[in-house]
C-alpha cells in the first residue's frame, strides 16, 4: 500500500520561506497581499524577466538558493478565448514547461506544502451544472482552450503523482473566473468582466449614450474576487489535504446582462445597453459546485457589487496615472 503524505492541519509557519510563482499577476499579487496580511514575513517572488520558469536550470538553481518551504504556483501563460484559440501550441508548451520545471524543482527541494492553481476550463464542455470535482476527465473539453486545459490537467496529475511517489502533501485548487485589482483591461485578451468595465467606463468618459455588448446577455457565469481566492488558497493550505483538486468559487452565478447592469451602475453609465445577437453566446452556464470547499469551512466574503465597485476604482486610478 502507498504511504499517504504527512499533513497536520494548522497554521503554516509565518517566517518560513514562501515562494509565490507569478507574484505580479492577478492571482499572484492577491496571494502576496493576503499572505503579507496574514503575517508571512519571508515571501519570495521573481518577475519573469528575472527568472524565466521555462528555463529548467535557472528554476532548479533558484529553488536550491531560496529553499522555499511553501509554494503557490500561480505563474502561467494566461489569455482570453482569442489568444487561446490563436496560439494553442504556445499555451500548451509554455504552461507545461513552467509547471514541470517548478514542480520538479519543488519536489527535489522537498517543498512541504505546495498549491497548484488551475482553472475551471479543465472540466468537460458539456459538464452538468454545477460542476463537481469528480467530473474531471469525464468528457470532451471546450475546443477553443483545450490546449491550455490539458496543460492544467497535467499539473493536477503531476501533483497527484508526487503525492503517491514522494509523499509530499501537495494540493490543487481550481478557481472560477477571477476579477479584481491587477486584472488585464487591455482591449485584446481581457476576460468578460474587465472588458465590460473598460467599455462602460470609456462610454462615460466619451459621453456615449449607447454601449453594445456581444451576444444575448443570457449566459450565466460565476465570478470570484481575487482577494477571496487568495484567502481560500491559504485556507486550503492550512486545512485541506487530498489528491483531488478543490473548486474555488462562490457557488452562485449571474447572467452577463445582469453583470453588465452592475458594471454600468458602478461606473455611472446612465445610457442604453444594446446586445449584438449576431455574435455567439458561448456555453449557457458555467458554475462550480463549491460544496467541498464550503463543507471544509471556507466561504467567499466579497459580494459582487462591492467587488466590482472596488475594481472600477482601481481601474480608474491606473488610467489616471497612465494619462
Ligand atoms: N484570471 C482568472 O480569471 C483565473 C481564473 C481561474 C484560474 N486562474 C489561474 O491563476 C493562475 C494565474 O492567472 P492570472 O490571471 O493571475 O494570470 P496573469 O495575471 O497573467 O499572471 C501570470 C503570472 O505568471 C507569470 N509568468 C508567466 N510566464 C512566466 C514565465 N515564463 N516565467 C516566470 N513567470 C511567468 C507572470 O510573471 P510577470 O508578470 O513577471 O511577467 C505573471 O505574474 C493561472 O494558473 C490561471 O489558470 C486565473
């Protein structure tokens, strides 16, 4: 019989070296804030131009030098549908390289607790809703981001394999759509919520009376504030152990039309929203079943309205600095 990894639930040591891979990204920067707030005093981060995690030798040297005891892997090549669909080879190859290098180096360094971040795109396109963890590998993936999803699934499998072979108490978490400070608001490549914020804020700035969005507005999606995600990750590292990935979300969804209404209110847009129904809608609903997380004792705290207001403030601050 295989020996189970040794894990005792409880606080991680606040002065132990804790490496956040991808600490400047949306998820990684929120993790950094949450860990600093929780009292961690030895946080380690490297920008990609200081340490390219695709460089295997450099990654191993970094782990030998810094000897992290804890790691969150939030470094990845990330993008919207357009980018994923246009550059699948890059998304597959770069994410596999980053993951394999970090996970191999962490295993060699004997990292005690590691959390691998994936995303809800790992689940089958036609999965029943809400999506339970056990639906992984039960059907075909959404073709527009299957390359990215396969890389993430390989990461979950590697974490499980390290647990079995090397008995390290590593875990994986799969967040739903994230939003918040640090998000990507660029015209190309941004996700739906930052894209709406940008569009409505620009309409207000330009004095436009109408905003037109893609599709019918009826698809339903789930959104989690990135600060909640970061707290959930720390909670899991201190309380959860097991080979199965854990869904991280709110367990509730909104229609894109409702979301657009919240964004319009938050930016102060009083004009009319139109829907270009010649454009595709995508999957009707994507909602995670988060009962495993909530049963373990953690629930989200930031309501969507409040989170959107804060994100709009952050976006406007960035824009004013840029001008
Ligand atoms: N955004 C979402 O809605 C969402 C939802 C669910 C799950 N996730 C997961 O969360 C993770 C992070 O996503 P994110 O949204 O935070 O992405 P992000 O904002 O684009 O950040 C990605 C980070 O990865 C780093 N990185 C990329 N390539 C690298 C390389 N070759 N070497 C070193 N660092 C590299 C970047 O570093 P530099 O900034 O230094 O270049 C950046 O800080 C991903 O695994 C993603 O699947 C995200």
